[in-house]
């Protein structure tokens, strides 16, 4: 087993926390349907704030998952799209989503049992 403090483990942890973030998942999923302008993304992901969407897009662009294309016009047009690396993330995200949907009832039941057992232990 690798040392959790090793550079490889830290890198993997950082990347997993980024791509596992709910906003990143929603942005990658939305851009998987095609390029979008910033305001289109905001409309399609209504719960995300402007600041959080900006940070998410910047981080995904920094990681090479999203490209940003500026078209000179008035006002400037900015389009976001998945890069080939971002496209390669769509399948794992879809698989994880399918797994979560298939197992949500079992997970909720396990949580209910755990909470019940721990509530009883705390009351004793």
C-alpha cells in the first residue's frame, strides 16, 4: 500500500476531490452534450452560483478537462467545451452515477440501520 503522504497519493487525492466535486460532475455532464457559453451553463445548472461556476470552470480548464475559447466581438463571446481528456471522463462519471442510482436504496437503508444502532448505543 502506498504511503498516503507520498506525492502520487497526494496528486490522486487532489484530482479525485476535483473531479468528484458536484459542480465539476455537473459541468462535465452538461458540456458532454456540447459546448456552452457561461450563461447557458448557469441556466442549465441553476443551483450553482456565478462565483462557484467561475472557479469550477477555471479549475477544470487548469486540469486540461475544459477548453475556453474567446471570440472577439462586442461583448466578447466565451465558449466552454470538453477537451479530449474531459471527454474521457464522461464514461467514468456516467458509470459512477449509474452505480449510485442502482444502490441508493441499499445505502439509505444501511445509513438508517447505522444511525439507529448508534442512537441506541448513545442512549444506553
